[in-house]
């Protein structure tokens, strides 16, 4: 059986999870806008604050998933990312 309790697995999850959170936020709130124009809209401080907080929540989901499975090396990787 493959062990996923590796530091690099956590780093990859810690990088991918906020990006997935960003895509979900874009689809829910700005789905009619293209992704390129959505990224251009990030100069608005209110939008940027909401996006950063949601990306951190997505990162917390990866953190608690690995913590619940007792994969402590992967948890360290999420924190390192």
C-alpha cells in the first residue's frame, strides 16, 4: 500500500487547495465573467480580501484532512506551503 504521509504531498496539496478555492469563488460569484477579466478585477480591495480568506479556508480543509488521517508529515507540508 502506498503511503501518502509525505512532506511533498502536503506541499502540493497546500498549493493546489487555495487555487481550487479561487476557482470555486470565481464560478459562484463571477461565473459570467471570463477568468482573465476576473483576475484583472482583483485590484478591488474588497474582492481581494474575500478571495484570500476563502483560499485560506480551502487550505485549512487540506490541513484538517491530513490531520484527521494522522498524516503528520503531510500536515507539515501544508503548513510549509
